[in-house]
């Protein structure tokens, strides 16, 4: 595999400076989230390396996302945002898509680079992506928004919209419901992180609010014995072509 540089931006889709200074970003506890994933990077990568092999429904959704991107005929890469140890990034690359993976945790990125040295993997935050506007043909965001407080979610969705080319596809997943789950131990290691549950209709409305067209909404129960017992939600959306 070779590294793929995102295409040059369309000047008409550059970030609004007011959006770049969005105060909602200050409400995201980036340091605690980063520290949590740095702490569990190695066991996390071991556990989830074959995740898509054990979750055929999720794999089918990722396959469908890849097919939609290919059908658009756009040679720009796709972005796997919140890629973790990059097992899904690698899966997209194996499907023949140029892809860049981005994760908040530097240790996750180091683990991912060691496991998949041919991939383009970068440290970064989904609230302020170091990607040009209109530079990617698709955005895959599997559970990458779950640590965002609810007021911060639209900022991330606006970033997804910004980096997508017109006509580009987004596949977003998260834990469905209400409330917040706190975790202070993970893989027998001390951590401190909150996971937020979102109402799928609220997320769909937020996507529409930042300019997406929502095309599909799917919910499923957790897989027994391999997932925490929360319902999963998936939203497929598109940045309008015009």
C-alpha cells in the first residue's frame, strides 16, 4: 500500500474562521479521552483487530459505504475518523480505497503504524481536522463521536461536512439512547472517560442542520458476549452535490 495525499481543496469550501473558533470545542475533555486511549492502546488493538470478522452486519455496512464511494467515481481518499488501531482503515484499503486514518491518541497511532506500516495514519481531533476542505470522497466515523458532550456534537458533524467533497458519503455510528456512561477501568487498567448515548433522531436532525442529507438510519441490538449492552445506531448521510 502507498500513502495517499488528500486532493487540493476547493476554495469555496474553506472553513469559516468563526466556526474554527467555536467555543463548544472547549467543552470536549480531550486530555482525559487521549490519556484513556493511550493507556489501553495495546490491549484494545489486540481485542479489536478482527472485529469486522466477528460482526458481519457491521462489515456489510462498511462494504456498502465503500461501494457508494466507488460508485461516485471520485478518486479522492476516504477518511476513517477516530480510527483507533486502524483495523477498519486497513479493511477499507484492502477494498481498494485510498484512505487516511485519524485518531486523537498518539499511542493508538503508533500501534496502528506498527501493525499497518503502509497506511496513511495521523494524530488529530475530529473537532479540528488537519484535512483541506472538500478533500475526501467519504467519511467513516465508527463510534468516534461517543466521547463528545452533546453540545459539541454539531461541531464534529460540521467538520465532517467541511472535509467532504460535494456528493461525498458519511457513515456514522454511535451508541443509541440517553444519558452518559462513565468508565474508570478498562482492560484492567485505570482510566477516566465518559461515553455519551445519543438519540438517533437528534443526531439525524443535527446532520441536517449542518448541511447533510440523511439517507438511512439503522439500529441494532448489541452482539452478545462481545459488546457492551447498548443499542447501536448507524446513519448514512450525503453532502449534497450542489
